[in-house]
C-alpha cells in the first residue's frame, strides 16, 4: 500500500488521458484533496496501446447510441409486421367471402 501526501492510504485509479489511456495510478482517496496523482501503479504502456485504446474507447462509447437506434428500428419493424399480419388476415376473410359469394351466385344460376 502507498500512503498519500495527506496521510491517508492511496487508492488505485485509472487514467483516461490521451498519453496514458487505461493506465492505473495511485491517487488520493479524497476527491476534494489537492494531492491527486501520487505515482504509477503499473508499467508504462507501449506506443501501440496508446494509439489503439482511444479508438476502442470511442467505438465502445458509440455502442449505446447504436443499440438505441437498432431498438428503435426493431420497434418500427414490429409495428409494420403487425400491420401486415392484420392486412393478411383481412385478405383471407375477403377471399373466403368472395368464394362463398361465387358459390351462391353459381347456385342461383343453375
């Protein structure tokens, strides 16, 4: 464990800066304290990680919006499907009634 400058036990936090995305560091447990950063918890990241991680984070942050859009589209498609089912049922009734009418007309003509 690491002791903070203010005398409290430091906690492990995660940096999300451009230069250190996802890198963990020791920080003061008091959010109102001016101690802030104390030291790095893990080793420096390679250059490739510094390039890849921000892109991955942007992609992850876009996912909830994409999910909402997909859910909205699915809802619209479900409503359209219900409407089509209603129309299909109505057309089946029209078909049955037209055949009944056809048979009745044939019986009267014979």
